[in-house]
C-alpha cells in the first residue's frame, strides 16, 4: 500500500478496510484480518492497525469479540456509505464546486463527460 502524506496512515488503512467491505471481499459477520496479519500485510506497526480498527469499531463498521478478534458488522456496508457520503458532502464536494466556479465549468458539462 502506498501511503499519502496528506492523511494519517490509520485513516488510510480504515479507508482500505472499508473498500474491501464495499467490494465484497470482506463479508458481514466474517472475521477481519488480525491486527498482526494486517500490520504485516501493509507493512505498518500493529498499533496503527489497532487505531484503524478502533476507529472503525466506533463507526460501528467492525465489532470486537473479546479474545476472538474483529468481525465485520452485519450492516457495515450501509454504515460505510453513510459515513462516506457525509464526508463527501462536507469535505470533497465543496472543493469540487470551488474548482468548477474558478474554471467556469457548468454542471451540464460534467454530466456530459461522466
């Protein structure tokens, strides 16, 4: 995984886990990779993975079953979409609209291209 300097590593790992869920690679009620496994796979400190998993647990995307590990929550995909939509509308879309305004790009021009 190539990490960007613009976002904390634990958030990038959280986004990666969410992508695995949205792509169907990690299914609801399935056990997530262990902290050590994911740390080794992504070549990061296990404490960074713990921070990612804790963040996702707080968002109700992962469930920690004490002594067993982390599992994908039954409604994880819906929670991810809800969280990401909020982030998109609050953080990303305003930047897009600002750029559109600066470049005199109309919405219908974007619709035609995409």
